[in-house]
C-alpha cells in the first residue's frame, strides 16, 4: 500500500513539473531596454527603428527575412515573452516576439535562443472565431535561420 502512495505522489510531482512551465512577460521600455530577463542575459535591448536585438554578449541586426515583419511597426501590437528556467534542454532558453497587425486575425511569432540569438522558429498564428489558434511554420524558415546566425555579432553595449 505504501508503495502505491509513493508511485502516485512521484507521478504527481512529475506531472506538475512538466506542466509548470510558463513563459514570462518581457517589456520593452521607450528607450528599448528589455525588462524581465535574468541577470545572465543582461544587458538586453531591442531598438525597433534599427531592428537590433542585444541579449547579453550577443547583438543581432535583423536580416531582411525578419525585419520585414516590423515594416509597419506602428500598426503592430508587439508582445515579448521568454523562458529560461525550464529543465529540459529542448527548447533552449528563448525569447519570442509576437507581431500582431492591429486589424488582422493573425500574428507572426519569431522565437530566438537567448544564449546565441539563433532563430528557433518563425511561425504564423491564425486566430479562429471560437478562440482557437492555428500555428504554421513559414517555408522560408531554414534560409532565414542561416541568415540570422550569420548576422549575430558580439555586442557593443547599447546606451539607453
């Protein structure tokens, strides 16, 4: 009987750990500073005008395959989130940008590795009338991923 309780209790801890993962909100200040990341990923900035992302030691000026989604940034709702505390190595710690045109029923999600700024995914999310979300990877992803990797440089501290 005691063995059965141990198995049930162990399973409960395992399941709660798996489902405990939740993305954390990241906020962009007017000066481009990213608030909400832990110390190891600082300094962190996103300069929307120059399409430059800095996380810790790495800096990335978005290549055209990414920056084109920011062309009409005044017409976008931009939401950022991140996860770095999950125990699994897949996915690695990441930061994402959700870019939702204000008058449309879809958004673009750009997902980057926090440690390397590699592009992890580039998806379109469609929102159904019943609250459902359908996600589809974009066909240009692999070529864009390589362009992003080649564009990552050691960061120079952004002042703001």
